[in-house]
C-alpha cells in the first residue's frame, strides 16, 4: 500500500514539500526522511563538469527537479503521471482539490480554476504552466486526430511545471540561477577566502552584513553567536597527518584535544584549538556530485582572493570553486603544482562505492586543495 501524495500547487513558489530556491542539500535531506513517499531517487549530472552544470533529481514516477549549476538551488519543478497510483496523487490549489486518481485534470478545469490566459499549446500562467504532452510520442504523430470542439476542452493535463515568476517574460535563462527568494535567506551567497587571514561570509538576506571569520582571532563563542550552534562538534582523534608536520606537538600540546565545529548546512568546518578555543583552520566544501563527500555538506560558494595590485585596487583577482585545478594552482603558485598526496575517503567506509573515490591533496602557502580526478576542487582548507 502506497502513501498518498497530497500536494498543493503554489505558482512561482513550489509544490508540496518542494520550495523554489531551496538548496540541493536540503531537498535531498528531506527525501532521505521521506523514503516511504520517494523510494526511487536518481541523481543526474555531468561528471566532467559537476561543479558548474545543473543537477536533475528524478523522483519516480512523479517528479523531476532541476537545480541551478552554481548555487545548486531548486530552479524548476515538473510534476507528471498524476494517474500513476504508485503512489497516488491528490492536487490542490488554495485548499480546493483540482485532481485525484479518480478525477484527472483536464483543460476546462484548469481555466475554471486559474482563469483565462494567452493562447498557445500550453496553458501558461505566471509561475506555473500546464502541458498536454507527456514523455510519449504525440498521438497526432501516431496517426491520431487533433482535439477540437468539446474534445479540446477535455484534453488531459500531462505535466505541471512550476518556476519563479518572471518580471520580464522571456529574458531569464531556463538553466540560469534562481532569483533570490525567502527560501535562500540565511544561507551563504559568497565566501571570500583571504589567505592567512580567514574568510568573509556574505549571506542571502536583505538585512545581513558580511561576517568576518579570522584565523587566530575568532573564538568558538564567536561562532556560536554569529552562526548559531554547529550541526556537530567532532573531537580531532585522527592524527595521521601529524607525521608530515615540521613542528611536532609538544607534551603540553597533547594535553588539549582540538575539535571541529561542523556546519553542514553552511558547507564549512572550523578546526578550533582545544587549548585557546580559537579558530586554527577553515575548510570549505564544494559539494561536487559524485565525490565521496557529496551531500554531507551544502555547497559553500567560495572564492580565493589574491593580492591587490596596489593600495587603491578595490577588485583584487579571484578564483572560484567552478574553476579547474590547473588554473587555481597557477593562481596560487606560477610554478608547477606541488607534490600531491592520495586520499581515498572510502577506505573507512565499506558501504560506499564510487566510480572515482580517490582525490589528491595539494599544499600551498596557507592553503590545501582537495582535487578529484576531473580536476575539480572539492574542498579548500585555509590555515
């Protein structure tokens, strides 16, 4: 027995639990908590350009969700196969049932509910449109006849597409970024990394100002006040990288255990000194599909800031997370890339199987890059 999907349609805003502007990370987290409603989820992306190209979630049999390539925000919702009973679907608009398994949605019901609109092959309204074509070949192309007269009024809706309302119709890119909306407020819009200094966090919000996190200055208490409590506090027990350190820990240092503040919903980790409780390192995650840490962290749209040309330069050069490793490496050091260390994050988890689980760590002055086999930087550490 399947649970019924009782969905309300909100033109320009969303359908059911799905809200336009929501992050890929938060949507997949919702799906994990509702596996009884969405047991089949397929993630599609371009493996060679996973940092920049859109991501599609197929929730069989009813939903296709399109996410933008840069900020990974829900851009378009497509609802289809309303009469498929696995699970059954009930559609509502403003608390009124407009379709159910026993009562299909037809053209005349749409016009009665939503009113008149411009002529065309679909019924298009601001923020929502209704299509009479599905994934199958058009009946007319198979020798069928077109709908006229009363049959035209009874054409069955096959797909409903919800997008943001356009202020200037036709000007927005169908695969572009989502216009800032309330679902994005409080999330990081830009994270500007200042090497050796820290990171400047900008937020999606009309009122918030940038937040400066400084290495060697910002405390754990500051993070709690400015960012709220972390998702998790993890005490640093893995000391395998200490063998590469040029300054081994003293007996005094070993008395104190460093710990991480994990902000999964911001895509950032902070390593904090167990002795002084001051931030020592900052790790920012790109949430690249196909990488071992995909969906552990929300995408943090980081930018690496270089040195300004002079004191009056207000726009210093920057490299961003979509840029390939070779370009970022040259930006950090014009010489050849430094020697790398191999990291397989699946070593400690036998339940994860990935086509390319191995990444490489490249160390620069104040920065460590984690790079996958497609030359995409999946995380950056600042220290």
